[in-house]
């Protein structure tokens, strides 16, 4: 091999090694060294894309942190809580994973928020205990209602313990997947949800508004194997289409919903003009709510509700197991 070729190969290896070394790092918070020696937000801001921040404190971190890059946030040998964590995407793609937070210190919530700009957002939240209050849902993924060019949003919420309560006329679901512009897909699986005094909100609320983008639903959701308990809410699990010709699809399967204070155990609503919802309700157990399942379509407004109701168990409903209104399909 001639010396020039050898030097070129060595230079290429050095560049590759530097790139691999810069891909991701493990950071500890709190640490004695910058950028993780002051606030958690400073640690996040100073981290590189793809880094992993390990929380090594058992205390409540009373910060509302914002994450705009690819990042993983999880505990080490500790039980940390953070007042709020928001993953935000606009012009660039953002992928955030949150694991193992606790609810020490009161309210502790995680949310993903997609704004216009063309970027995509992916939020994964697992094994966390979260507490929401008033208008602040404990766990949510939202596409904003601003006008502009949007990418897609994707959420996986799995194995979390979530509680939500409100004061007065405030209203927020314990777990929410809300698309005020189209392009949201969400999987909510094996979560334990407790909701009290939510008023007209559901414990788990799915909502899609706006005509779908090419090749995608406004909202496409999987809600599986969750346990939902509580009182004082419009529904245990609710799927609803909003205005703008929204097309919502959801599979709600193998869930347990129990609460005499839920007006409806399960709720599927197509009640906005020219919208549609396709909902598959399979193998759920619903007890104690006045109505086990309410499925309603405003056909007078051009709305349509389709789907399947099969193999569900309904028990102890004062008004009826199933109320179906204008759902000929």
C-alpha cells in the first residue's frame, strides 16, 4: 500500500471514530461537572442529540423542563420526580424517551407537543408514576391548533401509573391524545389510571380534528389492556372526532373500566360536521358506570360512526349496557 493511500484510510478512520464518539453520551444529573452541575434544564440544553441523562437523585426536581432534541431521561439507582417534562418538535425531528419517573413532591407530568414546521415528534413514556391536576393532563401527546405545515406525531405510553384530579370547572384527561391538526398515532397500553372530578373530560381521552393528511388518519390510536378507575368524569375511555372533516380510527381492546361516577364507561362520538370515526371495541370489561357504552353519531351534520362492538362484558349499569344512536353501520 502506498503512503498516500494509507494516510487517506487513517484520516477516514479518525473521522469515523470521532463521529461515533460524538453520537451519544451518558450524562448524570446532578453532577459536579458542567453542564449537569446546576439545573436539569441546563443539563438537557448542554447534552448532545441522542444523549442519555440518568437521574441519580431521590428528590423532587421542581422544574418545568423543555426537550427539543433526541434524548432519553431515566433514573439510575434512584426514584426521581420532575414537575413537568415537555418534548417539543417544530422544524426538526425530535425523539424523546422518558422512563421510571415517580410522583414524589406532588404534580409530575410528561407531555409531547408538535408545532408547525414540518418536523416529526416521537414520545415514549414507560414505567412512570405521574400526577396531573386541573388543566394539566398527567400524560399527553398533542398536535397544536396553529396553522402551518406539520409532520407526524407518534406516542407510546406503556406501563405507567397515572392519576388526575381537577378543581372547579377545570378539565383535563389523565391520559390524552389530541390532534388539533392531523397526523397523530398513539399506543396506550397496560397503564393504570385513576381519575376523579374531571367533569366533562374522560379519564383517557382521544380526539382528532382537521381533515387527514395524505395516507394518514387525523388520529389513529390503539388503547389496550389499561385499567381505568375513578369517579366524576364524562367517560372512562372516550374516542371523539372534532371539526374539519376529521377521520379518527381507534381500537379499544382488553381494557377494564370501573367507576360508578363515570357517566359512560366507553364512549365513541362522531358529533362534528362531516367527520367520521371508526372504532373497534373488543374484549373490554365495563362495570358500574350508568351506561356501559355510548356510541353516537350526528348524522344530521354529516358525521358517521362505524366499527365493531364484540365480546365485551357489561355489568351493573343503571341506564343500560349499550346506548347506540344513529350508528346503522
